[in-house]
C-alpha cells in the first residue's frame, strides 16, 4: 500500500512516501521544506500569520506530491509548535478544509515514542543508548536497551525557542555560550542529573548536517547507521560555534533554515555530550516519520 507521512515540525515539514507491506517498507521519496512554523510566535504560544501561510503553502506542495505518487493514505503529525500554539487548531482545521488532510497533534511523550519506533528500525540497542532528536520547538531524549525504552522525555529546549529567547553575537562570545548553557540548565529541570550514556544516537535531521560538515559529502540515506567519534563531533561543533553568519551562508552543507540557528544547536549538542559523558555517536537516518509510518 502506498502511504505518506508528513511530520509538521517547528522548523521543517518533512514528507516520506513509501510502499508499505506488513512490517516492511520501501522508501519512494523523502523530502523537506523549511517552514519555520515557530518563528515569530513560539515564545507566545502562537503561529504567526506569515508562518501560518508558509505552513499552508508547504502542505499544498506536499499534497500535490502525494497525488502524483498515487498515495492512498496520508498520516500527518503535528509536534511542538502546533501543540503549544493557541491557534494550532485553526491551522489544523484550515488544512482539513483545503487538503482533506487530518493532522494529529501529539504530546511530547508520543513524539518521543514515535522517534524511538523509527530509530529502532536501524539500531538494535544491544548496546544501551540515549536517542536525541533535535527539534525546533522541543528536543526528545529516549534511553533504551535490548528490552526497549527505559525512560523518555520531551523538553522544550528546541533550537527555535532558544534562538528567539536569547540574543547572541555573531560569532558567539563566551558570554553567549554561558547564557545558552544557563538557559538549557533551567529548562532541563534536572533531567540529566545522575544520568550518563556511552552512546548517543542522533536521530537524522541536524545530526545528518553534522556528518556532512565533517566529511564534506552527502549523508547516505538508507537503513544503515553511521558512527562518529566524540572528537570528530566535538571538533565540528566548535567549528560551527566559532563561525560567522557569512561563513554559514556560504556553506552549502548547512540547509538554509539551519544557517542562523546552527551555533545555538551546536552549543546545545556539546552541552548534552558533556552532561551524559558520551563516548560515541551513532547517527540514524530515521526518526519520527519512519516511526509513524510503521506505527500507524
């Protein structure tokens, strides 16, 4: 059966089209649009007028793609920006009216569960690991082993929230880094206290960008994970932290919507690596949309 999943994220809308049979699928198309749904309103729990229109236009394009690929079922998942926005239901109703797409707005724990469902298609967790999915509105952490999930959480420490809540210099100063770390410490509310993970599994998205910056090559999209050493990733993160906006604008390995937010995302990732005392990083090409494809 030809199915599609649309992940309506705070920064990007992601579309996956696949042929699904029993508990297996074959990917036909995976694409994304930088919508910035949370820009200009997320701190006030609102989707701004401009962001609202960008979201509608992105879904118009995705609907056309689905029709061209003869998709029989579309599953649309709304996450942080939509679940927190006072006009999130207005957006949901407009999408239903225009495109006959029913958006399911999920809570943070369900989001974390679906991310795990996606990642476990590529990583067997014989070695326990902490999954991290860097979103624009929230960031999910799921610790799992061969028996399944041990604990999970969704924290409102997404890069769009962080970027809009803290004014920083270009490039970042030491005082900016300290302000970001203090913000993260406060928002995490003690979640990382007493926790460690030798292995961090980065769920697609931003982690794919880190890989591409390190190796200057496209991330190979398949069912295979890719491993980075702690040193490789940390060197990359410091390079991003020290970069200027102009340097990032000229770097084709950073997608447009991440060019402004990349330094705060790098500081956050480095903070998590140190908090958990991570030794090894595994990048999974799968996340929420693959998990939702199989879950639903």
